[in-house]
C-alpha cells in the first residue's frame, strides 16, 4: 500500500485514502478502501477497473450504481463458475432480478425462473419454465401471480397464450376474456381470443371479437412460441453433468438431478451458495474439503456414495437416491416400529463408521436419511454443516431443524459423537410417535409430548427409556457411541404392525417464528443480551463507520483468537459479538498462547487494521487455555501501528502489566 494512502487509512479517512489510491493507479486497493468506507458505488467502479467484475457487480447493486452493474454483468457471465457464485450471492441477498439474469445466462432455466418470480416478473419466469419443458410450472407461476394481482392483464395474456398453444382452448378463452376493454393489453388478448373462439366453433362470438379487434388496429404481432425457441442442448454443469430437474433449493444450496455423461448414471449434484475465500467462510470451507476427502474413503452400504467433490462450486456429486427421503415418507405414511428400528440402526451403522474416521455429521434429520431404488437406508450430507454455518444470521432452515439439534449445538458448542446420537434419537422418536420433537426458540431442552408406548400396545417402558436415553439433555447420559446405541435398539423386540392411533401421517413441519424483538436483556449477565432465535448470548456494540470498518477487518482476519463478529444489525445500529468467557491472564503467557495471538494479529494487520488494545484488560484465557482478544474500542489512536501491537504482545508474553 502506498505510504500516503496508509497514513490516511491510519487516520480513518478511508474515502480519502480510496480516492488517492485510485488516482495513483491502484484500483484494487481503492476498491477495498471504498468498500470499508461503505462507499459501494465507488468500490464497484474501482473493482471493475481492477478487472474483478464478480466483485464489482454485487458492490454496484449495494451502492445502487445500475450503470456499473450493467457493465459488469456481461463480464461476469463470461466465466461460468464466477457467474454461478455471484448469482447465489445475489439470490441470498434478495437481488433476485439480477440473480435471475445470471442464472439465465448460465442456462439454468429453473433457477432463473424462480428468481424472476420472486422479483415480480412472472411472465419472464413462465417463459423460462416453458423453455425448460415445464409447462405446468409455467402456468402455475402465472396463476399465482394473477391471484396476487388480478388486474395485471399482461399476466392474463401470457397465461391465455400458453394455454392456447398447449390445447387448453376453453381455459385460454376464459382467461383472455378477463382482460378489460379499457386495458392496453386488450388488443393482444383479442388477437389470441379470436383464434380460441374459432377452435371452439363459436362463430358469432368470433365475429364480435374480430370487429372489436379491427377498431383497435387489427391483430397484434404474435409472440414466438417458447417451445420453438428452446435450444436442443440441455444445461450442463461442470462440463459433464446434464441437468434433468431441480429437486430442492434453500438459501444456502440447491440439489439437481443430473445425468453424468462420463459414468452414464443418474446423480444428485448439490451446489452450495457462492462462499468466497475470505472472512468466516474460509476456514469452514477448508474443514469441509478435508472432511470430504475423508468421506471419499468411507465406502459403507448405509452412506450415500460420494461420486465427486467439485471445489469450483463448491458442489458434491452423489449417487442418485431413487427412493426419496425419510422426511417425505413420514409426511405421507406411518412407519411400523420394526421398520423404524431398522432405519435407526442403519443410520447408526453409518455414523459408527464415520465417527471411527473422525467425522461428525452434525445435521441428523429425516431430510438427510435417504433410500436407494432397492429401499436400502442411506445417510447423506455428511459435514454439510460446515458450509451451512457460514451465514451471519439464522436461516429458516436452521430454525426449522431445532427439534433434531442437540442441546449443546443450540448453545453454540461443538458437535460431538453424542450430538449425532441425539439426532438419531429424535428421528426414531418421530417415526414411533408420528410427532416431531420440538425445541422452543432459545430453549435448551426438547419438548416431547408423548412417549412411544402411548402409540403402540407392544411398546413398553423399555422402549421409552431407550429413546429417552438417546435424547438425554446431558451428552454423558446418552449411549457411549453409535455402535452402543445400535446394540441397545437391536436388543429389544419391535412390532411389525401399526396401531390405529399411529396410523396417520406425521404432521407437517410447522413454521417457527421468532418472538417480537429478537434480542432481550440477559437476566444473569448484565450488559449482555440473549438471541431468542438461537438461545445464545450476544454482546452489542454501537454501529458506526469506525466499528463497521473494524468489524470488517475482524471478519476478514477470521482467527479463533479474535472475538467473533456474529452479525451486523443495521436495523438497530448494532454489531453483535460473541461474548468472551474466561479469565484474565495472571502471569506470563505460554508459547502456544503467544503463537496464537501473534498469528491473530498478523491476520488482522493483513486485513488493513490494527488492534490497539493488546493488554490484559482485553484478553481472556478460555477453559481450554486458548487466548481470546476482545473487539475493544472501535476508535483506535491513529498513532498505533502494527509494531505497537507486536510490542504490546511481547510485554504480555513476559507477564508485564
């Protein structure tokens, strides 16, 4: 960094520093500085000048610089992998119209259609679905939009046109007749209506429509049928996977059914949201990649076979499970206790082998228990929690699976072998009772409304106690490992019939909404708050330009010895920080503690910031002996440099006050 620019940064004059860097021909540094100063339009312009269109597009939209975004868009679409990552990022942020344009350029019509639908462009969404041979989906999109906006007659015209071209003549005529005579779309509607009435043999009605159409200037220009414009080549991902259809999607990932042209087999491709290599995503992605490499050696009959890992996605390629998920089965039919025990034992066998390799699943739930074409139970989505945790705020998916999440995970502690056993206990409970275990927002314990023995006359207290032991609040009270849990299940008789009381589908997952006011003051820790969504403690810091710039640097540094930034809450002008729990050091630091702090400061300095508060007051040692530096005051003395941070650390290492 230029010395003059660095001086301006030290003085917290980020915009001035960015302007100087731009004038001196360093657009990358200028973009970084403008972004830190929240001058997103300027940051986008400089990112584009630096040749980083994938970064420029989201920044331009953040800064409402539409002209810059339009210039960046074609450059982004030139790189398919980059375009996919940016599209996912924009989709998660709510910039659906722009995400849709990127997905459309990638040839991903279903994803583009969904994004256009969310953006309010149902006509374009329907056209894309029709090109993807999903005519029913196209009609549903238009019908849904009409229910919301009955007077949006361009939707009537589009739906009437679609119905007419696919032989639904009566429905097309009824739809087109809803267009008001005073509407600008009346001429287009009459053009189509004349054809519909002719097919129906209603000559008098056709003559009247033709007369009205002549007054309006004659037939409107016909639009090209979408099916004729469709390319014959199907969308292809990563050079070899031809997309058949989208199976599921969430804010963090989507699953596609594809045909692998190399292996000549159906596969499921799970593509994760476009995390970059910076900030909180870097280490999580690295852990995930290491875990995937381990899973590549896990050849177990009860694990969904992993075909490939594609880091450019990132994406997993798995064998196709034609039998669907346990979640879908529970929603439609009851499960006998014998089958429930069989499924639970299969999942525990898979977990036992994974645990032996040092792999924790972290996300046991019915949606991750699948069946192949022969009905064999398979456990999927190992380690995906690494990527799911990268969001700075809780997602609906996280809230919706609290019932399967162990109490220690809800508290933010690391998942263990016992955590996975809790998840198996939760799904076994659901299979036996038809009732999904529930956890209230912010609660540590799980609510169980009835015992399995209440649902089947051949289940008794032994069955109840077994399942309850797997769902124990204290991990130490659960079975020692997956094999012990499986042995306990196998030791009991399980009936192969369904009782009348249980002969109904399990209830659909209920939407769990947080109470008003997500943060409430902690009753036990003055100065802290409790996040009612997840039950975790939160420290709040006032949000301003200085604290935002410091939080950005902490996030980019992403080191366990630095206090974690949980969320930027612009609505309440606050930064959410993870509270530090531990004790102040009373003497010299150990070599490992010094090494960890030195590495943390180095990362912070590389991120363009200094700490400025490296002292006992801002340092705690946690229960594991790890040092943690607090966020400290956002406004740092401009005279503080990286060397001063290092000198302060040396003093701490010696035990100086």
